[in-house]
C-alpha cells in the first residue's frame, strides 16, 4: 500500500543522506592524510612553468572529446621553494573544475608570471561563473554554489578547499573572481 511505500522511500532517503555524510567524512580523512604526508616531506625548488605546461597537456587530453582546450602562457622559468605535490594538487583541482563547467569548444588560459618577488598563477576559464555572494565561500569545506548540485553534477565541495589548503601550505594566497562570463 501507499503508506508502506512512503515509509520505504523515507528510509531510502535517510540512507542516502547517511551514505553521503560517510563519503564526506572519508574524503576529509583522506585529505588530512595527504596533508600530513606533505607536512613530512620537505620543500624543494619547483619550476611552476613546467607544472603549468604539464597540466595544460594533461587537461588537453581529458578535454579532447568535447573540444575543451587548455593553453599555458608562462615565463620560461618560475622557480619557487614549495611542496611540489601540493602545487600540482591545487592546479589540478582548479583545472578539473574548469574542465567540468566550461562549455564545449572553449578554452581555459593558464598564466604564470613573476610579480615582484612572488609567482602568480592565473587560471581563466569560460564557465558560467559563481554568484558574487558565493565567491568568499567557494574555498570552504563542502560548500557548493548551487544547492541543486550533487555528487553527479558537482562533487562534494572539497576540490577548492584542497586548493586553498595547498596554497596556504606553500605560503601563498588564493582568490576567485568572475571574468564576466
């Protein structure tokens, strides 16, 4: 009967919420484990220019079928003292977001340059952007700009948290702004 069916649907909904919660906890634990491993490693001289070119090549392969291009424009050598794994994780997570949200037949520009004594990395995609009210929150744990996003359409809201933590671990800062679009 209908009342049994609604109880089953309710139980299934509760189980799905519990599973999502457990997935989030496991993801956090994995991130914390990676953070501890990175803290045990030592910083070394890293060429950001090489990483940007490598990442553009990798994401060009991933975006080939949908004609999504990644272009690296960088000064030839950009050496910084950093945790290389964390630098790669940060860039990879931002580019993964770009790949997911940018339309077919579009391009993401990855720029690297020295600005004063610092190295700046700018990644500009052609995705839909983020509501201005959400820009300050996108680097927080489990934050998703659109409540309709779920694991199928937008992950659990940890990719940009990994970016923020990785950049901070390397004594840097990160921010986002809309490029209109």
